[in-house]
């Protein structure tokens, strides 16, 4: 009986969590060396593994590869490689926030709906942000597609990590 709520939440997810679904990103990793920013580019791939009841997101490549489960609860979803320990609110609607995290910091907040253009195309997405004392992480999530852009870093500086979607496919497409 416990899998019914999990399955219902996964189906309501703006990110397709069907095993075999995958995303490829151009990842730019910037390291500040004195007064100079040194940036390297790589291709990072995320793929849904496991089962529909227990999806797992495998990450390959990138500066900080982090694979992990997709977990859901009442009104939230946590996608380890993208959201870390913090949860996104469901449904995604501007002004909504996920549950607070340890230390009383606010979780992910849906700040706006906007169009975002990346190499894979132009998508209508929700901009979700989590703020820590010295950094901000943002995800642009297009319902039915998933994360189309991601940035992490110190406000007012070039992002330390920026991922932009190159291509993606549902479970029936070959990579």
C-alpha cells in the first residue's frame, strides 16, 4: 500500500521519472584563480534507473557527480543529483516553497515561470531557487521534460557550475 502514494507522486512530478529517461547537459565548471576565472566544459549525463516505484537518478561525468534516489512525500519531491537534501514543492507554482532544511534555512522556492533557451530548444519553465548564506542554486524545470538549466554559485559572479540541456529522451528512445 505504501507504493501507491509514491507512484502517484512520481506521476505528478514535473520531471519524468520513467526508467530509461535520460538528459545530457553541457556543464561549465568555473574555478576562481586569483582574479581570473578558469572554466572547463564537459558533458554530464543523468539517467533514470531502478523502477517506477523506486526511481534512482544516475549521474555520469561532470565536476561533482552525485547519483541518488528520487524521493517523494506529501507536497514535495527530492531529486538527489539536482536538489541535494532539500526538497522541491509539488505542484510547482510561483511562491511555493519546499520544507525547511536543517538549521532553519528555507528549502527550494519556486520564484517564477519564464521561457528559457538552451541548446535543446526553448522551454516554458519554473525557476526554482535555494539560497544559502554565500551561494545560490537555481533550477529551471520544464514540466514533462525536466531540468533544462541549472546554476550554482556566489551571487553576482559567474556560476561555479552551469548546466544547459543539450538533448534528452524518454525511456523508449535510444541514447
